[in-house]
C-alpha cells in the first residue's frame, strides 16, 4: 500500500515537479525555502489543489490522475495545521470526534473513540476543555488526536511545532515522535525546522524551486549536503571545487587542502566549529589558512557565529571568550584556519 505521487502542478509562473513515495509506517519530511513548493505539494496530496499532470495512487486506488479525482472529503487523510484550527466553540472531545461524525459515525461511537484518543495523547482530563483554555502543547495534541482518530491512510503535518515556544517544543516533539512511530499509515511532515525533520523523519526530501535537489536518510543528508540551502539547513560550510590529490581548487576562489585525496569535481564540507580565527597568520600543524574580513557577528545558539568574506567565504562558530579576546567587529581583517582533518570530501 505504498503511496506513490507524481505531483505536477503549474500555477502562473511556478511549476512543481515532485516524485514522492511514502511506504506504510514511513515518515517523510519535506523541506525547502519559502516558495519551494512545499505547501503546493501538501495541498495536492490533500485534494485541495488538483494536479495539472501526474498521478497520486495509494495501493491500487487513484486519488488524482487522468480521468480521476477524489475530493478532499473522500480521501482517507488526517491533517495537523500549523495553527491547529480547532473549533473554538467545541470542547477537546468534540473537536476530536468531529472528523468521525463528518464521516457518518454515530455520536456515541465517535465520542468513545475521541475519548480513547485523548487518553492516548495524555489529555483525558481535558476532554471538556475549550481550545482557548489549552496551552499550545495541549492544543497540538488535540489536533493530532483529531487527525488520527479517523484512521487515515495519509497523515499530513504542516509545520506542526512552529507555534510552540522552545521549551514546549522539546517535549511535544518527543511525544509526537512516539505517536508517529506507532502510526502504520503514511506520514508527510512539511517543515522549515531541520531539527524537527532530523528527529521525526525517516527520510528527508529537499525542494528548491519546485524540484527535488536532495533526498535520503537524515544522517546522509546532514553529512553530504549538495546545495547551499541544505548546507545552511544542517549547519555546514559547503564548497564545490576540482580536486587534484589533496588540493581542491574552489569555485568560490581559493584552495583547500583536504585529508582524503580525490580527483575531479567534489564537494568539501566542514562545520563552523572547525574554523578558528586569529589576528595574525597562524603557524604550527599543517592547516588551511587564509585572510578574511568580518562581515557580521551574531548570536547563534550557545555560540557566536561570525560570517567572513574571503576566498573562500566561511562561517565560524566561536566562544564568547574568543570573541572578547579578538574584539571582532564588521570590517576587521583576521585569519581563518581549518585543519585538513576536519574537512569531508565527496563527489559532486
């Protein structure tokens, strides 16, 4: 019962060309910058936007394709929206039961199923609560219970944790992961958050400009990014160049010495934490060193991220103590250094 989708959608000057498969029990995360086509893909799968080409099938059933279109209300899907869209005048129990009632389930049965699902997400004591009295994390769990209560074949999660504060997100992400692990249908998560994708998904699909630029298991994508967007997403410096042994001539300018000899077109990647900054050209163990100019200094998580212009440009993560010692300001000229052993090289 694999979901197979060839999503071809043209809207004005934008076109989506996405081939997507999701196996039963698999969680796929769809990522990409604004305007990449993530929402278009979700709406097409949900039946809210007809395809202009291609096909969507689940097992032997066609949801959309030449001569066939299954309306949204007839598709076995569950959706969790970014702002949850709970009915304000209904209790948590009535919200969860709504999808079942809309499909013709008798009220008593729908309420019993809803109560069971509220228990599963830890909200049995909030069955009669109205959405306005729930915390963000509780509202998210009600929305998830409502989506799962109908027994959907496809679960669509649209930025499911975006509305939560950082503290609540950590707990809810873990809870959501447990529920998705138990779900035997197909799950697609649309998100901008790389951590949500890395933790929750079995496979990542990266969209840029309506096309897939990379896909694979989270660890593989994180280790071998293939575009600048993906590198930013996983927090790596990424360059493309031509290797001749351990020397790589970079397209951005400059040359890097790498640990593993290679030939031909390659990517070179290393984390910002591998970059050290110095007021004078460093000496000592063999390393890459080159002059750079401070472009920006910004707080990044528990470190300070420095954006540096040079050949090549580079991101460096340094401690607050190092920042104080160097007294870095935009326009300052310093030296960047990266050990060859910190680099990771792989074919383009």
